[in-house]
C-alpha cells in the first residue's frame, strides 16, 4: 500500500505541507498542486493512484475537477478523497454522486485521513483485480470467495484463495517470500519460505493453463503478470 503515488490538490500551503510530510513518512510518493492547471499537468506525466482533492481552489472548484477526472478515460478509475471545510450534507452527497470515494471535513486528523486513504486503496485494489481478471483467464470474486478460470470454477483452499487475491492486488510487483508470509500467513505463523513455494506450486496446478500468470522472479520471489 505504501508504494502508492498520491496527488494532493490543495491551495492552502500549511495543510498541503502537513499532509505531504505525514504521507511521505508513511512511505507514499506524494505530489502536490495548488490549482487544477498544475494538477492536470502532473496527471499527464505521473501515474497517480489516489487524489486528495480540496473543494475551494483558485481556478476551478473541486466538484468541477472531480467531474472532469471521472469523464476522462485516463483518470476515471483513480480514487478521489474530497477535502473541504464545507460540512453540509448536500456538499458531501454532491461529491459522492460525482464519483468521489470519500469525503473528509476540515479540520481533520492526519491519522483519520491516513486510515481513509488505506481503506480506499484496498477497495480499489480488489476492484481493479476483478476488473482486470475479467479480460483475461482468471476471475476472482472476494465477496463470494469464488475463483473461475476461463469461466470454469476451481476449488481453492482458504490459503490458496488469500494467496491468489494478494497477487491480483499487486499486479507487476515482485513479492518476496517474506512479504507473502506476512500478508497471507500472518506475522506469528510458524511457517518457512518453503511453505510459500509449496502453496504456489499447488495454486499453479489448480490454475491450469492460467498458471503462467504467476511468475517466478529468481532470487527475489514471485510476481503476478500485468
């Protein structure tokens, strides 16, 4: 989660610097813009995973920017958290109806904003993995705990399902055995690196022709093919 690129669109320098400092400390790569013109230039150049968008801006308001982002194919799937001093219910409803994923009212705590960012990124990671898999061989439905390969359901153990879900949330990223152990088996699980290899071997066997999606990266771990 901490490798995500976050764009802050906020013209209040103190607030922007506070968010930037704390998110950078958490491991995010942070970009900032004080107006829509700079924001759209950054979106052209950088891969942005989440946008923190203030409503009161000098050139366009946040509602208008949100609307423009959601109708553009390049940015329509980028999650947005709206940030505003406006606490009226109508403003929150409008932001959500325009496609924002969450709405945070000023003043706010950095811990709350951080928690909301993590929650939104988690939701989009699962959503994106489902959307991408529908175009390919594997389709994973986390709510139904169901996996299909070429539209045929396959039976996975609970651990195999968690392993595949984790891979599909991180397409293209090299995942070390240590990361997989932490995320899938839990910090205190008394298992070893070899256990990861055994479960991946079993998972690949069940995936059949789609097993090539899980790539071995020699000396580093595994990667789910983008």
